[in-house]
């Protein structure tokens, strides 16, 4: 099995529940058990709430004091990308678990230049239940989820694009990194995919075979804050989707966060 020493996993986080902290511990343990990759975690909040249980040499932890009520996910993801010194990076949500072979498969597609970006699953994201996550915590065995899969619901049918992606670090940063005009929960995951499809056409965004499991946690911020924010963020998504390659390249080059070192 490839140990992915040329991949860095980055995880932006705001701890809003004990379960979120537990899930992050599980994701970090998962990466460390299967890969030799660097892991960089950035927590942004009023005060520090996450204290890693596994402090191995693979893990970097950073805390940023942030008193905003809204977690600025795209901004902190970009901060993490600028810390990456490997040719491939992987954004990982705190609640993402998939078979290691899917991550390896996706990294290989990026490594060979067959994709600028790859999603390490097929679009099916299964929502797990609290007891299943507790069972996985005890066993660290994906079979817990696989055995229960037929009874689980999926997020967005088979159309999920969030959770995790891998990308060529340099090319993704050239494409703007995350779009920081998405200041709140919104369509940033699908915008990211559409932007890469436009900018790097005809190179496809790769999809690995196999699902992922979304580790259960209480829902606090999975929705638009208000109607005004919803309209604003959806307009930004449609704006990107409506651009041709050269026009989108000019737009991306105008983003002021692109010029940060």
C-alpha cells in the first residue's frame, strides 16, 4: 500500500460539539494508521477547544483566535494550503472516512497528471448514526459501516462533492485555492469542482470508485444563515459557472487572497 509521503492532509476546524472533536481524533488516527502523510490542522475560534490525542511527528496543529460567529472555512483552508510543501494536498473534513485504497487511487491520478483534482469517492456519502461511530471508535474497522450501509441514508443522493478532495498543490493554488467570497456555509464545494473543470478543461476532475461515510455529529451550522446570504452565495456560484476559461482565469487572478505569501 502506498504511504502517500508526497501528500499533505489539511483540516480546518471549529469545534462545536464533543462529537466533532471525537470525529477529528478518528480522522487523524485513520490518516496516521494508513499513511506517512503530513497532517496540518488549523482551529479558528474564540478560544482553543481541540487538544489532539495523537501528537505524533506527522501532525502540526495551529490555533487562530477568531471571534466571528461564522466559521470562515474557505479563508482558513487557504491558510492551510500555503503551509503545504508537498506536490499533492488533500482537504479533509473532520467527519470524512473512506477506504484508504480510494484515497491512494485518487492521489495516483493526480500524481500521474491525469487529474488536477480528484474526489476520493463516487458521489455517495452515507450518513452514519451515533452508535455506529461509537462502534467504529472501538474497532477502527470500516466493516462496521460497510455492514450497515444498506440501511443508511445518503447526503444529496449520489451527488455529493464535499468531504474531501485531493489536488495538485501548485495547480490548485494557481486556480485560486478556495473562493473566499464564500464567507459562510454554501455551495463552495461544487463551485470548486466547476472552477477546476473550466480552468483545466479537458483534464477531468477524477472520481474514485467507492463511497464515503460521514461520521455522525449534532448539526449546528449546515444551512444558509439567512435568505440574503443564500442569494449572495448562490449568485457567486452561478457567476463562476457562467464564465469561459479565459474570463475565469482573469477573475481568479483578481482575487486579493491569491497574492498572500
